[in-house]
């Protein structure tokens, strides 16, 4: 049995390079989906504060492979609301 989705833990520990993301996408078919963990630099170290540069970099790298950005606008909205509620 082949799974149609995989969660990528690598992104939690380090920001991916464009060639790495491209390599992941090149190893699977077009219907395959990736669930990408937000980097710990964003979520745990900076605790969602002052993370515009890190978030922009991550989104730019992932945007090079369209299947990575599906649903990101919804994700960004949820993050923004959550951060506003938590940190005011």
C-alpha cells in the first residue's frame, strides 16, 4: 500500500533549500501531497514573534513547487489569527 501524503519533519529542524524541495517533489507523482511542519525557529524559538523573514523564505522556497503551497493562504490566515489572539 502506498500512502498519498507524508509529513515532512525535516522542515522543523532546518529551513529547506530550494533544491531539496525540488528533489522531494521529483520523487513522487503529481497527486502526492506533502504536509510541511513549520520550522522550530518560527514556532518554538521565536514563538511566532518577528518571523516575517523566516516565513517569507519558507513560503518562497515551497512556492517553487505548486503542490506545496496548496492551502497555504488558509494556513497563513489561521496563524495570523492565532498569533493575534495569543500575543495581542
